[in-house]
């Protein structure tokens, strides 16, 4: 491949500290075709922010850090983003927005007679195909979305609301169509399903399974279960009673109860009485 012409008339060498960011910038340009230079630079900055937010969280990252990672000057950052809050708002929208678009697009054009079981499987595949290929964005989003200022959360709120509504409507439709068991609690189902989909980015490693294969495995587990025996699983009566007790308690009370039981268990292990040494020696003498 022929060398790129220098954009710097005096051909001064760039500092060694920016060589990694420079090579990254070249790769992005090569992969994005004829996108405007300002759009490419903005994307580089967001990529750098995703990496640093993922590693350090929100509070520990400065605009200067992102500029260095992106291979640009700190002052130039304000050409693209007015403030750190402006940048993180754009980042959050960039992290979640494409996933919402992929979910909606996956439903577009499906025949009306498509079952909700198939719709949910298709949506699972669409989400994992997107999120597992942008792991830095997804991981950073999970790490900082509740760390950002409340003003940013308020401006970004429509995105998680749209995401939750998509899945809520899909599962409600499956229930209304009679495809789900009538005793299934939609809140529990949605929490379990989305927790699995979102959490996959933490353990997924490319190579063994593709995102599509992970989606197929998850769909099989949710739809078909994990047991060869397909009989409906019921909790034992004692456990069911505990569940009923916990259902009537506030979250803070449940947490306090858990800590109390753990402390009791640890204390009971330490509190096993030991016979005094004099008693043991007396009994030993009697045996002799």
C-alpha cells in the first residue's frame, strides 16, 4: 500500500505518545470510506471515550485524557463537544441508540403471522449481534450510565425508556397471544431476559461462539429450558413459603435480613464451645 501523503507541510515527526492513536485513526478512516473528516474525528473521540470510561469510570476521566487517547489536542475537543457532559451524553446515545435501531429493524418486514416466539428469538439475535461486536461501548455504558450527572440522565432518559418499551411490548404481545404460560410474571421474565442479554458482553470472548450462536443458545434455554424432563418445575413448599415472605418485604428489609443471617451463620461457627484444657486433661487421666 503506498504511503499516505503527509498532512503536515514541514513534515515534523509526531510525538511517540500519539503513534498508537494515529494508527487507530488511519484504521478508522480506511474502514469508513468517504465520511467527512469532522465526522471521523468525532467518532475517534467517542471511541477513545468508550475505552477510557470502560477502564476508569466516568469521574476519573478528563477531556484531556480522551484527547490524548484520540490523538488530538485538548483545545480541539471543544470544536466537537462543548463540555464533558455534552460528550458523555453523546456517548450514551451512541452506545444504546444503534441497539434500539437494530431491534426495530429486525421486526420491520416480518410477516404478520410471525409468532412471538420467533420475534423474540430474532430480537435476541439482533441485540447480541450489535452489542457483542461493540463491547467497549456496551461495557462502558453499563459502568457509567448511573454515574453521570442527573441533568445528562434526564436528557438521555428517552433512550432506555424506548429500549425497555420495545421488550415490554414484545413480551406483553406474546402473553396476549397465548404463547406464554399464563402464570409467567412478565417483570421477572423481562428482568431475566434482559439481564442475560446485557450481561453477555462481560463474559463473551470471540472465537468459541459467534454472537448469533450465543443468541441461539440463549433462545433455546429460555424457550425450551435446560432439563431433558419437560415437566413443569415447582419450588419445594418450604422455599415457596420463604418466597411469599420475601415478596411482602421492602428491599431494604430483605437486604438487612440477608446480612443478619450471614452474620449469624459466621457467629455460630465461631461460637462452638470448646472444653477447657484442664477438663480435657482430667478426663484423659480418668481413662488411663
